[in-house]
């Protein structure tokens, strides 16, 4: 099978020739991995690791047209950010953050956003909301043609968590009760943006995008962040709109949420989500055995390999063993794409990332050092 055929078989719950794999990593981690392997670019690295998926994005108008990312669930398009003082940056959405420097590059840490102090719906409405006109889609067709053997993922459609960052999480949770119309206004703004963004991207690529990403974290490690009723009122309608649009474009919908999301999975399936990421191993409810037994006939899984304990502190052999376990359980009969349980973080030893992909490395001559 080609990498694309392998991924599509897994999504369609068919048995591929081997379990397909993906690479999701923070930029500093990728920089470190490139230095560690002696490779010069991301595409060569992913090719040597036999990664089956490529992640595309777009640049903003006036930026380099080739400014897109291959690896990971991150919004790599330049976000028209500006420094607003004391090392705090703000992007076009109104998210605010600082950069923590690491040896291998800056690492973003979020702060309450531009609307954290808003006292009325009028203040929220008057914010200079962006439109997809800021993006340059002209390079997508060429990118897809260069990567046609791979499954292609596009996008970063965050329709609840990103509004929460702009509003400030504490305020967002209070608004769910005190100002529900504010929450719906914010989610509507973000959803409309990404509906248009995804439509334009598919048109520009001439139908070459296989998977579109939707994300909003619904849970922490010990359980949900919101009740099922609140999820159904404030989040689910916008997920459903995104999924319906993605399916109408002829693509698959991948939904990302950290934490123990077991309570939400039946609803996500009913909404038409095709792939669930990152199946963070937070306990029995999110174990591969339970997920496969309960949902394996209706849902493809993506992720699962622990990045909190195993990847940073385990041995390469332990990593290989856990990878084998997940592939055998979740990959039985299809329905699984191997990936980390979140983006590979800067504290993960490079030897463990190599071990993660070792069985899929088809080039025995590459010199990892």
C-alpha cells in the first residue's frame, strides 16, 4: 500500500498492510530531532521515519507562500502577531502568550486573551475579528501534488477552546452560566471562519485534502471540563456544522481533545466524527482495550502513546513494547493510526522518538547519532 492508501484503509476500518503512523511534535522537538538525525528538512525526516501523513497549512498574505508545516497539530501559519509589551504577544484572534526559550527554539505559553476584561457583548462584537481573506491559499495545489502519495491533513479549527483562550478560561466557564449568548457569539465567529477556511482550502487544493482537523479540549486527566448537557448546548452544534461541511467536501473529520473524553465519544460518533485524537491514556476508560471493545466498529483512533511518563522517562525498549501493544489492540482489523498521546514535547529523549518509529523506518542506512 502507499502511505495514503494505508491511512484511508485504517480510517475506513479496513485492515492495512501495516498500522499507519503520524508525527505530531512541538517545533523545538522537531528542531532537536533534525539536529539529532543530521537531516536538513522536515520532509526528509518524515520520509526516513516512514510517516504516512503530511500536515499542510497556509501562510498569511504577505508572508512566504511556502510557510506551511508537515508535522503536527499546530497552527503554523504566521498569525500576524505583535508584541504588546513585557514580552507578551497577541495574534489576530486576540490570543495572548509569552515564549519560553529552550535550546531548540521558543515554546509558547498561553495567557488570558484580549477579551478577558470585556464587560459587555458589545465589547466582544466590536473586536476586529479576522476573516480567511488574511490567508494565501495559492500554494496548496502544488504542496498537495508534491505529497500525493501521502494522506494529507489540513487545518486547525478550534471552535471552543480557542475562544476560551481569547476570553480567558475562567471567564469562559463563568460565561457558560452567566452569559451564554457571549459564548455562542464567540463560537459562531470561530466556526464561521473555519467553515470558510476549509471550503477555500479544498477548492484551492482541487480536492486533494483527505482529512480536516477540528479541535477543542473537552476534558482533563480526571474527567470532563464541562457537563454533557453544556457540551451539547455550547460545543456540539458547532462540531456538527464542521463535520457536515468536511463530509460535504469529500473528506474525513478528525476530532482532537485531550483528557478522558469517554463520556463524549458516543455523541462525537453520532455527529459523524471519523477519527478521534489523541486518546490520551488517562485511565481505564481510555485504555486501548476498552476503546476498541466499545467503539472500534464505529471509530478510527489516532494517538495513544503516553507522552507524560513513557516517552520522557521510559527506555527505548519500553517505547517499542507500548507501540507494539497499541498496534496489536487498536490496529486489529484496522481503525488505528499510531501517534503520540499529544505532541512530542521538548523533554522527550530523541532515542525514544526514534524507537517509536523504528519498526517503520525502511532505510537501514540512515545514521542516527
